[in-house]
C-alpha cells in the first residue's frame, strides 16, 4: 500500500522536471507501447489531451497542462500550446491551409464535460505560432467544440449546439420537460465570417423518426433545462464534397446523412432507424464520430468514420448502451444504385488492448493507405498499415496521469514551425564543481538540426566557441567540464543547410537544483522510480472507475506525518 502511495506521488511529479530550459512546461508523457515502425506515415502527431475527470483535493487525473500539442511519434515534444497560445480549454487541434499558407487551428472556449458540449471560437495560428484569426459562428449562435473543417482553403464548417424550448409531450415528455437541441451546421467564410450556409436538424429530422435514445430516461439529456436539453440528433462532424453537398454524422441517431447543399434536403441516410441502405452486419456502427468522404465516383461513395459502439458515462455510473465489445475505425463503400453499404476495412484495437470509448474519437486515412485511429475517451492513438497491422500505439500520458486522460481527435501532418519567440537557454553549474551543463530549447521549432554553444567573454558580447550538439529532441544539452571561470553563455540554432536560424540571449551560469532524492517509504524496497520511459511501460488497463481513492496525495501526506 505504502509503495503504491509513493508511486502515486511520483505520478504527479513526473510531469515536472522534463525540461531544464523550460521548467514552466509540464506536457503529457506519451506512453508508447507499440514503437513506431519504418512504415508509419511521416509527420507529427497533433493532439489535445485533457483530464476526463475533474480534480479534487485528493484526486488528480490526466495531463497537468491540458492543451494542444505537437509530438514526434517517438514521444518527443515539438510544441506546447499551453498558456501563451491557447489560454483556455482547447480541442480538435489540426493543421490546414488558408489563403495558400500553412496554418494550425483549434477550438478554444468553455468545456462542459457533463453534457459533452463546449462553446467558444476557432483560433488560427500561422507558422510562427502567432494568432492570425478568431472565427465565430454566424446568425447569433455559438461555435461548439465538435467540428471545424477547412474547405478549399477559404471556408470553414462548424457545428452549433442550440438548445431551444419546445413542447416535448409528443415524445413522452412531461410539461416540465421543454428543452431540445436543434443540431445546426454552418459554413462560414473564414476571412470575413460571413454565413454562407446553415442547416438545422429540427427543420428536416423529427425526433420520433430517428432518435435512438428516447427523451426518458434522459441518456441524451432530460429536457428540464437548456443545459440538459434532449440531444436527440447530436451532430459531431461535417464534411463537404466537390458538388457542394454535406456529410454529417448524427451520433444520437447512429446515422450519417448526406445533405443537399442547395435546399438542405436529405439525399440519403446511412444506418440508423431510417437507413436508405442495406448495411452489411460488419459495416454497422452506432454513436459514431468523424465521418469523412474518402472518394466519390459515379454511384460509389467511400467514407471513413470512427465507430464508438458505445454511449454512456466514462465514470462507470448510470445507464450505458453498447453495440459492440470494442470501438473501431471503419472505411465503408456505399453503392447508391444497389443501395448497399459494405465494410472495406475495419481497424480494431491491437491484440490485448481493450478500447471501448463512450465518447469522442477519430479516423484519419492517409493517401498512402495508412490509418490513424484515435480512441477518444480511452486516451490512446494507434496507426495501422492499410491491411490493419498496428505499427504504432500510444496512450496520451503515462503512469497514474494516464488513467484519466482523454483526447477528442488525433491527426498526423507534415508541418514546418518557425517560432517568433526566442529560444530558451539555461546554464547550470554542478554542485561538485565538475562542470556546467547548458540546456537549450525552442518551442515549436521543426528546423534546427544542431545547436552551437558559446561562452560570452566580455561586456560587449564577444563569444568563444564551446562546442555543438546534435538536436535530438525538444531540449538539447552540452556538458562543459571544469570551466570554473565560466560566467555567461549563449547558443545558436542551425538548420540542415548550415544557416543560423536564431541566436539565444546571454544567460549567467547558475547553481543546479536537482530533483528531490528518492523518497523511501517504511516498506521493504519501496521507492519512487526514476520516471516513466517511452516504449518501456506496460499497457495500462483502462477503467471507468478511478483508483485515486487509494493513491490520493492527501493520504500520502497524512501517512508520512504518522511515520
């Protein structure tokens, strides 16, 4: 028991001490359980993990700094968006192009985890990580967290969660149950914010015709107030094709709809209670996310989606609905002549992994045929070859913090980051006088290959070369033995062509502060470990029930006090 408490204390502390040059950053540590093979798609992982459970005085869950992040698939941090860039809750972090330039963007705003919604705006950053645009919904509505999708580098698709009062007695409600969600999509001009198209579910879809979850007992909202409105349809993704039609995923109808982009009429429904297709057994899905067109040719349309196959609370309480033992990514072929839908390929949890996400999730299909599946509320991501072989798997955080982590969507993109901020540098002299270690990092930089280090020798900034080190991760260091007279240092970032990209400021050498010594519990061999290591951790069993009652920090301090 006491050994476990020591481990719990380290679980939180392990978020710290990652970067000496940036002690303010405590990003999640990816727990990579299937290391990336040579067959993975080139690019960076775009993630925005967050704690699925709220913190309490005795329980802490998930990443200590919930934010958009860019990682390499070996677990190295490339960019932390925490604080300076996205200062409030953010999700659905992606890269794209707007007006011919590469951008990154994310939903940013309020998060209501109890009802699965968020309200805010879309924040765009350029390659220098400077904010260049904030986009809001049109027609006096609020952007919801579920969707933002760039179309043709000019317009954006969003989803709106709009609770409105209605008489719900027709659908089994009492006179006091008066609130229902009108699920809305909008297309906006990104540059001007002009509303180009709007479609609302209540104008086209009657709740009694398609709702899978009835008003009572309230699994999709009880309807007693606007915060708990009956979410009978629940749009969570929107796509647009070259003909101007829209593809929407309606989670609480277990259906995907194709919408006419001119008059808003429903062209077809896939699955759910009113499917226009005969759906093969292995192609069926429910409570899905992230429907996207892959191709369209004549009467054949190929789409991808994430099949949650589950609905309910992640806390293991309340009623749950399962339609399969695990979630999956799916690619489906639709024939609009024979009106059949068949499975092209399914991407299921790797052998030995139990992944059933009751919320969130995404499936990204690459031109190479590789597929990236994000397991939503299970807080994990897997990359597969086209034939379904897993070639990378990671949980979004490590140790005890990994037990409460969730991630709405995950993507992989090629990206070039050229930060405007200066690199960070610190020089730490060892207590024993054996030398000084200089640490340097540059948040968001993708181009530096080598760091050159210099001693600043006089008040005029004259410099003497100390050495160089190949950049292998977020932070690079160089140890300088002896050097009792070393006072100030600086460094410069150099790219693959030998060009100096940026020079740091000059910093004085300061004494090194080491992490606290291992804490020994009064139990045989009970020690805090040196920390989680990428690719060496065992797979964490995901559970709907928190274990922090046993491992709470307050209990640790109370027990230590009694020793």
